[in-house]
C-alpha cells in the first residue's frame, strides 16, 4: 500500500497544472513561457467564427504584464534577502575574537571572575542576585544594596560568598530581583561580557548568532564591542615581560654578589677585640 500511495503522489506531481509548472521556473524562463503561450494564443484564437476582440486581447496583455512584474518582484526580493544574509554574515564575522557586552541572563563560567552589570532604579526597598545552573536549579543568592545607580557585581564562582565552596565550569543564569517600597517586584535587565569564539546561524530567528565563550548571543543583543589587542601591542607586552624577567634576574644576581662581597670585607676587617689588643 505504501508503494501505491507513493505512485499516486508521483502521478500528481507529474500532472501539475501548466501555470504551476511555469511558476516553478526562473524569471527569464517564465517570461519565455508566457511569451510562447501568448504567441500560440494569437496564432490559434480558438473559434475562427468568434475571434477575440481588442478588449480581450488587451486584458490578456495586462495579465501577462502583471505576472511578469510579480515574477520580477519576487526575484528582486530573493536577491535582497540574499544580500541581507551576506551583510549579516560579514557583520557577524567582524565580531570574531572580540570582547562584547550583551544583554541577557545566560553566561559561561570558566573559573575566572564574571562581571554582572545591572542598573538599580530609585525607590527600591530590597534586592538580591540569584544564580541558577543550566537546568534552572538554584546555585547561590547574594543580597544587594538598594542604592540607585549602575552596579558591577563580580562573581568568582563562590557559593554564598564562601571561597572554599566553588561551582564547576559550565552554563549559568543570573537574575537581579528587586522589590520597590510599594511592594512591586521587578527584574533588572542585565549586561554580561565575554569573547566571541565562533559564529553560527540561529534557525529560529533566521539570523546569525555569536558564541560568546559557550553562550549563544543574538547580534541584536550586543551593546558594546571592544577591539582585540593588536599583534604589535601583544608583541610589545611580551617583550616588556621578558625585559622585566631579565631585570629581576640581574637584580637577584647583583644582590647575591653584594652579599658575598660584604661577607669577605667583614672577614678581612679586624674586630673590636683585635683592635683593643693592639
């Protein structure tokens, strides 16, 4: 039975209406097909005793022109979408290896300090920062000061502020929940940061996304982009570090030599007892 159903479907596909078969073609092929139909219709008007009048012929031309314009419009839209996709791809590629700040709650903890930025409004009675894991299970909660202004909370992976209790590396979410003096509960928007390591295409939004550490971020959620250190600056920094290392080694060597010379001098000079016996 399955083969029969498949055969029926194939027959229907082969028996598609002529107009549908034409619309499946490219724009230029569609124009050629409609032109051929129009010429054929003009050569063979149907009933020789009842030929088409000028109005019918004009209507046919108008219909042909409308279909051609619609086909061209569709082709232009497809090209615009393709150009837009290319532009977004180039834009996304420009974020690669750069540090970005993005709006959201999810971030990747890799063992280093994470900066969680949010703005505390006026009229707040109390607030707290809650961190959960990827499954939504509670990890830790920190009470926050209620003073208004932009706040930067540095989280080192500790649980309840205890350094000896650390979370493992992975995906986490952070939320700032505040209660106003009149009892209203608010969730503060948060800004996070990290380095873009990969770019990809987000199927749901039909747009490119950035992989900040291991967190997918939409292009529209990026608020700040920082340029990566230039190769010259990185080389200069490495050279300075090497010079500092050599300076420290030289200082230690001279200090040891100075200590050796001081010991020799002290052994040569007479003591107070020796001077008194002279």
